[in-house]
C-alpha cells in the first residue's frame, strides 16, 4: 500500500503556514536564532523525534530513526533573517526593527518542520533514517554550516539535501542544477589614501575620491577583458564611503564590493586583478590603495549521485526541471557538500498575477503560500525515496 502524499501534506500544512508566519513576525539575525530554534525544537519533540539543541551554537538537529535502516539522509533548513527593513503590507510583517525574513528562511524552517511531522507518521514506510538540520547564520560569514559540522551534525549521514525558495522559477515547480549551482562570494575592501585639503585648491591635494571613482570604473574591465567569456564571473563595487563636507577633499575613502565565481582559478585571477588595478590606478593619481580580501563560501556543488536520487524520488510527486541556471549568489550549504554528496534544490516562488515577483533580499520579497505545500511534498517524497512508496 503506497503513501497518500496529498493526505500527508494536508495533515501538516496549516501548521506549516502558521509557523512560517510566527517566525516571519519575529525575525532573528545571525547566530541569535534562539526563539526560532526553540519553536522548531518544540514542534519536533511533539512529533516524537530525537532532538538536540545548541548544535553549532544555536542550531537544532532532529533524528527520525528507522529500525534496521542501512543509510541516513539529511535535510537542512536555515533559520536566520537579514539585517534590513521589510516593506510589505503583510499582517505578519516583521515587528523587529532592522531585521526581516526577506530571503525565505522562515518558510524553509516551517516546511522542514512540517515534513518532519508528516514523516514521523510514515516511519514504517521509510527506506532510511532521516536527519533534520536547522542551521543559524547562513547569511553572513563565516556561516553557520562549519559550526554545525564541527558539532557533528553530519555524523552517520550519507547524503544531504537543501532547498531554497526561488523567485526566478514559477510556483509549483522544483529546479535542479547538477554540478556548480551557486558561486563563491568573495569580498574586497579597498582603502584609498591621498592628500586632503580645501576643495577650492585641488591642485594642492591628491584626491582619493577621483582615484576611487577611477578604480570603480577600471574594475569593470576584469570580467570584460581578463576572464574567459565562457566562465561566469561578477565583480561589483557596492559601497563608496568618503568625505564629510562639501568644501573638503578627504584624505581617505573606502570601497567595498564582491567577486562571484564558479571556478577556483577564475576566482584567483579576479582577486589578483582587483589588487593590481586598485594599486595601479591609485598610484597613477598620486594616491595609495590597500586591498583587503575576504574569501567567501565555497562553490555550492551538486553531486551527480545526489541529483539523481533527488530527481528520481521527487519528479513523480512534484514537477521538476533541469532548465534552471546556476546562481552567482552564495550559500554556506556548500560546506556540507565538501563532506558528503549533496544537492541543493530551488523551490519555485513566483506568481506574477499575485505580484510575487521580487527576488530574495528585496524589501518587498514575500513567500508564496502556494509554494510551501510543494516544498513539504518534495521533502516527503525525497525521504520515501525508493520507487513504489507513493500511492
């Protein structure tokens, strides 16, 4: 007798939506996901799972043990919000100034809790044990994944899967990219020092604002002229700080930006050129540039064997597509894939008729309610795995 997926999803979806709204209204940033973790842990315990808290500082790990199982797979959800303001008119919009769930992590947590609750009633149908990982601090370096791994969240796990709402894909579908799926996001900080002075006498100064502006323009040549056009790369300057008055040329300015690449050698080339260009352009204009480089998360790599397992398990339950492009966004899920075979799935979250079109990190980004039962359904189908388990 197969599993009735519709019935399984229906049994938990009201609770999933209620939990997503509660988390959305009370966002927490970084590793400070104490209330979010407590909500998830309480729901998991009430479903009879073995729950451990304080993993990776504020993470939660729950196990659904299947007697006699020969393997264990893991599902991961992130819990942290972004340090930004929300600009939606949702009744459950953020009530915490400077914090908002504008990337969908509230839905990730709620969907995985719902799947765990549904699967707790299907233990006898499961071909393997399942671990549910709820991770803090995905949004900022050094990420929460390394701390979770250090605390043993992958011990005894054979494969791991992640899922992210994706506004580039229509609601109701799951996207899958084999190989590099998300980029390595490095950060550069350039301090340009010149000679300050009166704005009326620029000839007596070495203007770091002019030098900084020239550096910003010159950095655009890296992708255009230093990277093979068959390799994807992005170099973006995102901050320019300097000056305090309209009549003063400052002594120092700072530029901040990001480099996004899929291959290590391309990243190395781009980082080297940022340094060379910044130093060379600054010197040519009588200034000095110092570059500090922060290496970001590794490339998120979807292992072929994990992709095959996901596709075979999910495709009969949820429409899946390989016609989705890798993203130059970064994800600390990459660290799990360095330890064991991993696959990161994209959950469609776009409905133009509803006005749900904004990308993650936009102040008006919203989670489509219709996407959440699709995510829960996909998790359940992936856990059931083997053919013949679905009715």
